[in-house]
C-alpha cells in the first residue's frame, strides 16, 4: 500500500493543522504525563484549543523525553496530532531498541525509534475520504510477534457512525510501515477487549441478554420465544467472554466464561 505522506492533499492538510496549533491556545493546565512501562521515558501531552465555525476544538502536542535520574531529561520527539485524543504505546527492549507508536494524524501511524531518533509516518489512501482505520489501543502478543490494535472506521465517506473493531498486524520490522495485517478482524460488536489468551487467541467480552433457564441468547430465539421470555421476565444481562482465533480457519469463536450482571 502506498504512503500518502508526501501527497499534495496531505501536505495541505498538515499545513492547516500546524496553523491551528501555532495560533491556538496551549492549555498547560490540562497537560498530562505518562511514564513508559520500564520508566525509561516520559510522554507529555498538552491540548491546544482553537475556534472554528463558532465552536472550540482541541488538537494535542505530544513530547517524548528520555528520563535521567528519575527526572525528565532530553527531548526525543515532538508530535502535533489533529485530535484531542492521543493514543500511544511504548515498546521497550525490542531487538535491543525502544519504540514509540502513535499517529501525527488520527487516521495514520507514527513510529519512532527512541534510541536513534528515526521516525516513520504513514497515511493511507482512505484517509483522504475519512475512511481509514483509526488506531486507539494496543495489545502485544505474548511472543511479541503480533500487535492487536483496537480502533474504529467508517464504512462510507459521509457516514457519521464509526464502527469499532480489532485488527492484527505482524510486528516485525517496527519502522516498516504499513504493518502487514494478519488473520481475521474482530468486526462484531464487543464491549471490552480483554487481551491475548495465548499467541493465537484473543479474548473479548460482550454483554448479552440471555434466557435464565438455558442461557440461550435472547436474540437467537424465535419471535414467539423471545416475546414469552420478555413477558415472563425470564432473561437477564450476562457478561460473556469469547475466545477468538486470529487465524480463523475451521476453528470457531468460543464462549469460555460468563457471569450474570443483572439476573
């Protein structure tokens, strides 16, 4: 897939983003800081407010620092992001290097090698139509070879609704974007992504209406059974944990645990 980072439409978009950040109001009182898992780095995120179409919006500035003697030290990277949200992840001790993943664009990816300062940005063609998969949360498999990414995307350019999902990517050469997508996507509704069970299975939880006497899903019942279930108050809300095989094939999605939320 081609990288649109140098395309005219994207350069024009980035100039507009930089102008809004340069002329906006930096909300230093809203600044937040996050340590990397091994406490080697600190990420500082500061919102920048601006007015457009008689409404106030916010972008964010992310700065990554190398920690020295338990204090914030050398500035390693600065990212101007066109969103009030700033999803990110640190991956330390990966083949002798430390990496930081975020996105200068909410529809793209930015990867920085914190040891060398090398940075790679990627923006896909669908971003021009506001249809790219927007990365939000990250889950690295136990063997460190697959990155599960929670995110959302639109099915049509002018669609308001954004659909959540989980996609899986080969986590090999960290600076080689875009990452190769693997296996099946989790595209059905889920309430929470729990994480990896092992290197081949991912767990998600779903809150469902279940019939009390046999735990069948109410939505799978016939219309007559469903109406009787509601009339008799013979149902409750149950939290279901599903095991999803990322490679798909003949293995089915399997329910592995459940508990009542409201009997």
